[in-house]
C-alpha cells in the first residue's frame, strides 16, 4: 500500500471514513487535504494528524457548491504542488436531515439534497480535480458507493438512488478518463460504525434490534469499522492497484454473498 508522497483531497473528512482515511494515508506518508462542512471538527482532525507527525491541512467545502469545490481543488494544488488522489467520501442519508424517510412523507427538497451531496458532489469534485489529476504520475478518483449501489433497502429511497448513480458515474468516469491515465473506482461498504449509520439506527423504533440485524446480515458478524474502509481506499489509491480501474469494490463483510429474509419488512412467508 504505497501512498507515500501522494497528494490526497478527501471530502467529508471531519468524521468517520473520511477522517480515518486521512489518518491512515498520512501515517503512510501521504499529504492530505481534509474538507468538510464541519469546520471545527475538520480543523481538529487535521491538527491531530499533524501532532502525530503527518502532513495535513483543512479546507472548508460544501460539495454541492461549485465555487467552493473549485476553490478546494485550487487550494490543494497550491499547497501541495498538485493533486494525485480525489477521495469523494462526503455523503449523507435522508435520516440525517430529520425528515420522514418514506415515499409518502419525503419532500422533493430532501430527495434532491441527498442526490446533491452524494452524487452531484462527486461529479463536481471530479470536474474540478481532473485538470490537476492530469498532471499527476499516479492519478485516481475513489468514490463512496454502498451495498445500496446494488440492492434496494427499506426507507432508503434517496440514498439508494444516489448510490446507484455513483456506481454508474464511477464506470462512466473510468471510461472517459482512461485516455488520461486516471483510474476511477468505488468502494461499496455495508453497515459501518459512522455517525450516519448511528443516526439511522437511532431513528428506528427498535435501535438495538436493528443494529443486531445489520450485524447478523454480515458473514463477518460485526459492523464494519472506518479503518476497514480506509485501508481499502489507500490500496485503491496506491501504486500496487495500478491495474484496478472501473471497479465497484464490495467491502461488506459478505452481506451480499447471501440473501436475508422478509422478516425485516415485517412480512410473513
């Protein structure tokens, strides 16, 4: 997993998978630009990485704001002399907004907000990173997919639509950017212990039962950890993955290797 001296831009890096990727990459010798809408937590995460001996900076960015995205890429290129890796990690779920998550109750604004962050944000970040990636010797884009890129799940309309879009966006970008030598891949986790998953679980009528059900759906009988995904991201960015392109890489504890049952929907067989 050789990422030494590679220059990363990581969106949604104040918490969870993004923050852990920044820590793992920096510990391996990469230079990391963290970005997020949570300025205080983002700055604190970057400072902690520096205190541990890593090279990290923070730049606030809302990935739905085109001007902020452009400024993030320009600032990173100026600070590090270029960009090698774009990690499109920023994402959210409709339950994070606090609105009902069913078709009957979800507003159009909520649906579009989720797609804006999870899907349009990937497009915008890629658009403004690519001029810098074209100058790199080891350029790649790594998008945040999900098991929801492949399957439908209950109360997951906007998130599922966005992650399905990320899957095809990843493959389409891989095709379009292949002549430039830019690889584009996505990681697709199942339930990982992040703020988003915690909020989703806590919003359910029986959080403990839901969390247990999610863990039991994995053949590795636990929820994922942010570090599990962070190490995969760093591999996909590394020189060792130079023949990996256009891939939707499952990191799901084996959850899609088998089928669950309809009792999760409250249905009788």
